[in-house]
């Protein structure tokens, strides 16, 4: 019998209470947070869809692994297990443990970057771009044209534009620090990258003698899409597909807080011994010794286990289909979305939802505040707040898209929680013409979306 209901392939052994609030209370909390969901207190959030990073529920096996964590400063058993797992998955000899992905980015791009350097990606995520630009280098995004059209159906909208890549490598010859392929393409709507596109990027980089890197924090989810959508991949396992993609790259940075199913951790994996040695020096100075980086032994145990569990076909099938369930329900309500639905999140096209709010009044920020006000749902803007820049005359140069991400934590929420989210959008759609924009009243130079203050217009 074929069932239509998506069931979680696990049982719940421990529960965490959710604090329920009234709309009046949430209006007050939102004002206190300067209309920035990052500044809300967790206890005042009902459904937290701000990020899937570090918010996973760990398995019983992982919790048991915590008790086996070897906390030795050097050469711990837990490090050996994590190192072996990462080496098997990536095929790369040199593994550097870090406390999270952006620490690996800081080490790698701090070494490769600098004024005059250029980094090219299908789409840099916020911390990647910030770590690159902090060195004085330039970050350039070249997704395929289809990836910039939210409503267009395409199986691999996360792909990199190979023609543009070739042109940029010629234009910036000798200045390219690295080409970075982000899988899945988070800032591009959580869209997958095909294996064929990764192969084309690798060939192009090799022809130009340029370093090719993977931002691989959601590579298991990307592998699901490859197996389902790319011709000739039906017989491969999800792990084998990931290994084939890693085999194309010279290095990889992973935030283990996503597809390693843990709450903290990451790593940097490299093939070249010379590059690894330079990065190890920075690792020791800023993170810790080579066999723990910024991690405890128990963290490394959980990562080693999580990197195995994430490739379980039942888990991945549930993960992608349950996210698709939310997207399908919102689509049926007429909510404009980034389509097709990605693996870890549903992305709302706030520009289409609120056509009366111009980019300089931040329609995405309007939506994240509305979702919290109506239902206590915390989400995140991925548009001109996160990626907008200023022209020399001080006016906003808006982002290519104005998206709001509903990132679904792994193994945390049930279908009824997601139906609550869908029900909230019924009201969002009903009152959408009444929504107002925002202005920024305070912002830092880098990563302003984390701490900026807003005021309603």
C-alpha cells in the first residue's frame, strides 16, 4: 500500500516545552527587539524557523556518543573517529576541526584572500562573503539565470553559470583566490547543484589553474536531489553521490551544524599539504590544537555519528518531502515562492507578496515581522537587508531577490507544527495589502542583518 502521509522515521524520547504568547505580547517583544527577529529571546518564539544551523535534534546514538567523548588535548579517540569519517566522505587527507563553518572560512579565506583578490561562487552565503570581504577581497556571484527567477521551475537552479565563470577567470587571471560552489545554494533559495555542473566547474578551474572549493554543509540534501533528478544517478547511494562531488574539489568547508546533525562544529578539508600546513598554523593560533580545533571530544563523537546518519535514505526522504509538504501547501494558498522547493527551507518571494513595498523599504523584513506578530514564527530575511549595498550617492543597491526563508530544523518539528505555519499564511495573504515597510535606524558595517535596528514606516 502506498501512503500519502509523510511520517517521521523516528520516535520522540524527550520533549522541550514551547512558551505560548498572545499577539499583544509579541507586538511588545518585537518593539523591544527593534523589529529584528535575531534580537528576540528564544523563550518568546513559538515556532523557530530562523535557521536550520545548529538547531537539529540529535539521535539517541549521538547522545550516547557524547558519553564516550575523549577530551584529551592531543590525539583523542574522538578526533580519530571524526577524522576517519571526514576522510572517507571527502577523500581528502588533511582535516582541520573547527568550532563551526565560519571559523573554517575565516582560516581559509584569511589565508587565500586579501586586497585585489577575487572569489567566485554560484552564490556566497552571508558569512562566506563577510569573511572574504573582511580581507579586502571581492566576492562575485554567478548563479545561472534561471536561479534568479523565483517562480521558474528548473531542477538545478543552484547551478553556477559556466560561461560567466570562464569569462571571469580570464578577466581576473592571476587574482582569483578560489571558486566556491555552495551545495545546496542557500542564498539562492536552497536550490540544488547538479553533479554535471560541479564537473563543469571543476574542469574549468583545472584549465585555468584555480582552486575549486565546496561549501558542503548541505551536501547530503543536495545528493538527494541529484539522485532524484539527474539522469544516470538512480543506482548510486546518497553517500556515493556526495563522494563523487567531493572528488572533484581541491577542498571543502563544512558547517557540521547542518547535515552532520549536531548543534556545534565544523571542519576544513584539503588535498594540498602546503595549503593545509598554512591553515593549520592559523587553526592553532585561533581555534586550538590540530586534533580538536574549537571542539570538545563529545562534539567530535556526535559529528562522526551524524555524518553517517544523515545519509540514511529514510531520513533524507522524510527530510526533503516534509519540506516540500510545507511549500506545496503554501503554493496552494497562492503564496509566491521560490520554486521548486529546496531541501532545508521554503523561501517566500516577498517582492511578489508585497508589490506595494519597494526594496528600499525591505519587503522581506516586513514579512518576518508579520509572521512573528501573527503567530510567533521566527524566520529570516534573505534580500536587501542581508545582501543590499549602498551606491556612492547613499541610495540602496537592492539584492537580486527579496526572499524570506523558513528554515526547518532537522528532526525537531512535527507535521502539526508545520500546519500551524501554513494556517498563519492564510492570514498573511488576507491582510497583505495592509503591510508596511521598514527603515534601518542602526547598522554595523558587516553582516548587518544580525544586529541592525529597524523602525516601521
